[in-house]
C-alpha cells in the first residue's frame, strides 16, 4: 500500500479495500500467485508470466477518457449547504493537504531520475498548485 501511494498518489487513489478485493480476483485469473507470508500475517503476491503479459497488453492499449474523482471537489460543489465555519474548516484543511502534496511533488521532481517519473512529478506540482489556486479563489464567507 505504501509503495502504491508513493508511486501513484499524486494522480490515482488506491485504497486497502480495493487491493484486498482485487488481489484474490487476480489470483483466480492466474495473473498473480500467493508469495511468502509477510510480517504480521500479511500475504504477499507475485505477478505471474500471464500477469506480466496481461499488464503489457493493458499498458499498450488505449487509456480511454480520464475521470476526475476528487472528494474535495465533490464537497466544494456542495459547500453552500455547509455553515461558514464548516466551509472555512474544509478549505483550511485542504490547503494543508495540498501544500504538503506540493512540497512532496517538488522534492520528487528534484530526485526523479527517470524522465517519465519526473514528468509525473511535475504533473503533481501543477495539480497541487491548481487546487491551491482554486481554494484561494473561494471567498472566505
């Protein structure tokens, strides 16, 4: 989970429930197999040759349309139903989160060695800046 969040967190959310739901399905399809048991009875999985082939096929396919799924944006759409205090709390909390994401993305840009990883990190910087600009544009009342 931590590796997935680190690698995909700036543009794709991954939840534990998704992982725990999908891994057995992938195993049933022969795309992963059980690996050795990890600490605290955690179960590791290993990608199979069929899984690698399916991943490469997926990777080379058409991505389809992007869909924004942002709990923050969804809440902002309905923020007029909140009290002024709740709106300020929502915005202040989001600013803290996105300032942190902005700093983390800037660090990732500096440390990225792979040009694709650097481009993704730069996207993370731009995304965080865009959300912070949105939050700054909302009246305080």
